[in-house]
């Protein structure tokens, strides 16, 4: 067999595994390509390699020295359709999305000041700002929705690119048939698709992370220094979006310095130096501007002793994460990894690991992927030990890197089933293949059919009502937690006419007053609307908050029963238990002037 010549994306699995590939993916490959030939004994000298089996009758497979661009384009097309449909089903922007929009506006006004004042990575915010400057109000009819559509576009392109890169990575590790199945999994992966439809940095970061991994894999097999240089540049760009990119830099460095055949020690050290230099060239301007290398979560933060979770306005982890103890992290990470693929992808990965007939992945790529996954797990463990929180979003990288093995497990499993059914017709085999692929995709399709953040739709509807019916200069009183509502109302940075009310009462209740949470919040609202300076014109609040159900029910019932006479109920929206209520604050009657003496 001829080996694939080196390219920027490298080679596929080595020919030493050809006999195992022939046993593991031969029948399923023939079914996927639209035909099936009678099985030929392996002792026959006329047996063809699976890579040269015709795709369609009358056509031969693409040259093994070239990528199967038709399959790649099909994966990109399916991924684009799935994510575009989900973009149209976004019921409400995420709370982190509001932060990214505000950060993009701030960077447009005074970049150095806000880079130093904000601990978040600026890469996604700059992409959002640049997209908005290019497209302007084209994606939507007004300001808030225009920013949302621009953010969705950046996330969507990142998600589609990640699917293509997962396909290419699987071809490097296994073969083209397994890569096609992995591309299908990536296109329908429910969490990847949903993160691609919101205003979040996860998918653009994942795309750059995978690009750096593929370039690093090429650098491990090549003496050309431009490959580690490109790997460093891609990793640097990924770092500007999320700090988890440090994991891929460390993984490539470890694998470069790992003793193995191929490159000389001098070439390995030189490759590490070039990679580090190019990574630093991208990261240095940002680090110099803020005065820190890791302004978000530095090494001292990660290795510091665990502290209680604090609900800070610019870091709202509890909206997307679960509070846990550090010793619970390993089990919760495993559960989050399985739930990120809704348990089918993780199950297929286990099949791939325990079925002896599963083809082994290419050794260098396998080592690099395992190292990257382990480093990501270590970073998540350190984060949990410091901040006592975990989310399925933290396991996006391990899940994405597991998809090639899930595809290999499915191909092997279907191949075993087809061999058990022999002799059988082509139709039977085709049905087995289609059903086998459809079963693990069923949970992905089910969750993709749901609207994103549907339980927060009332926030968007109430914000849109304020945007359409309230004068821009009118001040609105609302709790700090209603960031999404005020975003759609157009009252976040820079036009902040939002009077933020803390979540908990600012003082303890006097002994002679009721300590009931509902009474305390009503007292807090009354204090804000009766003050002479900075008095609000409107007040808005939403059900299903962190107050207990009984206190919340009593609180909203008291507001509707005129517990505060100055509040006049004007409008509400949302299903029962999640309604948003908007009140007009009555103006203070003017006091008559005293008569002239």
C-alpha cells in the first residue's frame, strides 16, 4: 500500500492496521457506499483494500492521497442546516451572551480600559464587534437583535468548522468510513449545535482548538518548522477566546518531547521553541495590555484553596453550572461528559474501547488526543477545587475528541451485526446500517428539536415590550438577575437607564417588622420608587426566581393586590409560574406652593 503523502492535515491510519481495518469496516463500508459484493475469502489474492472499493457503481474511490471533499462538504452542509434552524429557535439569549455583547461595545469605545477592567478573554468579543461593524443592522431590524444575530453568526461558523475538523481528525486516526460517521455525529451533536446557536464563545474556541491539535499532529511527524509555527498561532488565537487552549499547547509540547522514533531530539526542541514563540507572539499584546498572562483565572487562582461560591454580577456561574465539592468532581465530570452526548456517544466510546475487533487509532494521534483530554480534565478539576462549580460546557472538548472513537465503535458494532446476518441481501444490510446510525442520533435530534432557553422566553418578550413602548430616557427598576430582559429592552451598556436592585434586601428587617422574604422585597421596591433622586418610571419583575415558591407566590400576589399603591400593573407575558410583570410607577404629586405671606 502507498502511504499518503504528508500535508498540513497529515496522514491517515498506517497500513500496518490494514488487515484489521479490512475485518472491521469492510462490510459496513460497502453498504455505506451503495453496493455490496459477495464476501471473498481473505486468502484470495484478489481481495481489495477497503480504501479502493468503489463508492458508486461505475466510479472509483478518490485517490487516497487526497481528502474526500465530497463527504466533507456533505458534513458541512448538514451541520450548517442543523445550526441555522437552531439559531431561528433561540427563545432568549444566554446571560453570558449579554456579557459578550456589552464587552464588545466596551472594546469599541475604550479597548485598553475595558481589557484591564474585565477578566474575560477578548477574542470572541472582538469577533462579535467586527461582525457587527461589517454587517451593521443587516441581520435584524434594531440594535439588540442585530447584536444577537451577529453573535449567533460567529458561533454558528465556529460550530460548522468544528464539525469539519472532527471529520478530518477522524480520518487521521482511523479511515474515511469512520470519518463519515463521525462527521454525522458531530453535525447532530446536540450540545455542540445548541452552543453554536447562542451568543457564546465555546464553538469558535473548539474550532481553533481542533485546528491547533491537527496542526500539532502534523508537526509531530514533520521536520518542517512552519507546522509547529501554525500550531502555535492557532493555539494563541484559541487562547484569546478561552484559557482552556493552554491545554492543547501543553499536550503538543509533551508529545513533541516524548521519546519516539521520527524526529531527532534537536528537531523536537526546535519545534517546541517555534511553537512557543508563535503562541507568545499572539498572546503577548493582550497580556501586555492587561499586565497579566492569565487575567481570567491565573495559576494562583486555580491552585488556591477552595472558597465559597459568591454571586458576583460579572461572574454568574450558577446560571449555567452546578455547585459541588472538589471531591465530587471526577464523578460529575464523567456524568457531564456522558450527558454532553446524551449518553449515546459515550456508550459507543465504551464499545470501541472494549471490542477487540475495533481498529486501533493511529498511535501518534491517539497519544496526542489522550494527552489533551487528560490535561482538560486536570484543568476542570482545578477549577472545581477553586470555584466549586461544574457544567457540561466544561466537558465539550473531551466529548468532541471522543467522537472519532464513538464512530469507530458504531462501525465495528454494525459490521459485527452484518456478519451475523450473513448470508443476507443488500437491502437488509442497508436497513441495518441506517437503523444503526439512526438509533444513536435519536437523542441528538430530540434535543435539537427543542427551542433554546425556552424557559426564559418571557424575559425576551418583556424586554421587547419595553423596547417598543417605553421612552428611551425612562428609568426602569429591575433586579440584577434580569440581565437578559434589560438587554432586549436596550438598557444595557452604553444606554444604561436600568436601576439595578440587589437580589437580597440591603438591610436586615427591624425586630417589629416582618422577616418574610416577600415582605422584605416589597419593602425594598417601595424604598426605590419613593426616593426623590433617580426615581424609576417603570418596574419589572419575573416569576421563577431563586426565592422559594411560597415566598415568590406571595410576593407577586401582593404586587398585583396593590401592596405598593404607586405601582400600576400595565402588562404581563409568559406561562403560569414564569410570567414577567411590568408596572408603571405613578408620579409623585406635586406639592402646592405655600401661600405668600
